[in-house]
């Protein structure tokens, strides 16, 4: 970091600045202006400003040889599952290796307390930049009754891992009446409206 005439405490992009334990920003973007969506580059999207100093590229994780993996997001291919349709949906789990060595670990998914699936993973390091991958676990939903279900993904806690808060991630899905698109357990014209507004769309 440098303390120049403008009191900027960073080494410009893409090298980044410092790690601040009280920084509460997110890392969803990349680029010199941190405004390009779609890739986490290990640098906070918002500047860190305190005590008259500015770090334009605060680090999300400290540099060093520490071991650290985390779950960034979990999404399901369907949030509302039609009852008795016996569908297999896919859980998409984005995992990041923040450390500086290849890590081998397990990723496990549950609904409530029931096992959905487990995969063994090897995720290489990219040095000072986080490396990510998306793990896909299929979920056979046959036999689920009406109601809300909590889906939990977790990854193995590494020996000596400093940050274990993001080793677990939870979302919810709901089993609904067939044809109930918006999840309110009533099939009516509002569901038709949702379908019409999204007719012809597909996954990017």
C-alpha cells in the first residue's frame, strides 16, 4: 500500500490494496471501476474510507498462505416444485478457494435433515486471486409433500482454516400445487400472467 498525496492506500488495479477487518462491502464485480458484473476478483466493489484515507480496492481476504474456502451462492433450478411431479432439480453451488494452495474437500447438500448428495472436490488456487467453480448436485424430489424445505450446502472445514462462516449456505424451496407458478398455493390468473410475461425466455 502507498500513502501518497491523495492519501490512497492501494497498489492500483488489479493488485489491490489492504485487508480491513471492519470492511463490510461485497465482491460481485470486477474491473478498474469494480462495475463489471459476473466475476469475483477478490477486491471489494466499494471503496474503504476511514480516518481520512481511501483504499479503492480493499481485499476481501488477507494475503498470506492461509487456507480458506467458502460457498459464494447456492441456487436451485426450481424454487417452486410442483407436487407429485417426480422432478429432479439441480442445486448449483458456487465455491471459492481464497487460499494459495489446491484444496481437496467434500461438498454436501441436505434438505431439512435429509441427505441430497455429496461430492468430492479438488479446487486449485490462482495465487493471490480467488478461484471459483460451480458444483452441481441433482436432487430427486419424488415423495416430497406440500410445504417449505430448507436446503443446506456445506463444505468441509479445512485444518487451520481461518474463516469458517461461509462454509455453509442455506436457501429454501417450496412444494406447491401443480400450476402454481408464484408459490401462493392457489392456481389462478396471476400464475398465467407470470407465464405470459416470461414466455419465450431461456437460461443465458
